[in-house]
């Protein structure tokens, strides 16, 4: 019985240590848009199989900003479209 206890203990400790290390958070990246974002949606805008982000901005620069997804889960600046007449009513 003692042999089993000693052989299982290192395995248990390695699982506990691995689980504790794997549950650490990393700082989330921030992506800038031009203007004040009021609406956000996701879709595959360029057909590459990755989900992209579109943000509708109000204010002096009423635009729709597209952020294109990279294969590693990050985003890059895509196209910016003018959205004349897009205003905030709140």
C-alpha cells in the first residue's frame, strides 16, 4: 500500500501544479476605432473563415470600422466606411 501511495503522490502534485499554472489570465489586447463606438457586430466580412468585427461609430466621425481577424486570434485594421447621418439619439 505504501508503494502505491508514493507512486500516486507525484502524479497528483504534477496535476495540481499544471492546473494552477494553466488558469492564469493574460491582459486583453485593445483595438482602437475612430470615433465613439455605439454598436458592434461580428461576421466573416472578407470570407477567410475567421470572425471579423464591425463597430459603428457616432460623433464627428460617423463611420463603420472593420477589424479583420488574423489566424492567431488577433485583429488588424480593415476598411473604414463612411456612415453619413449616423447619429446618437440618447
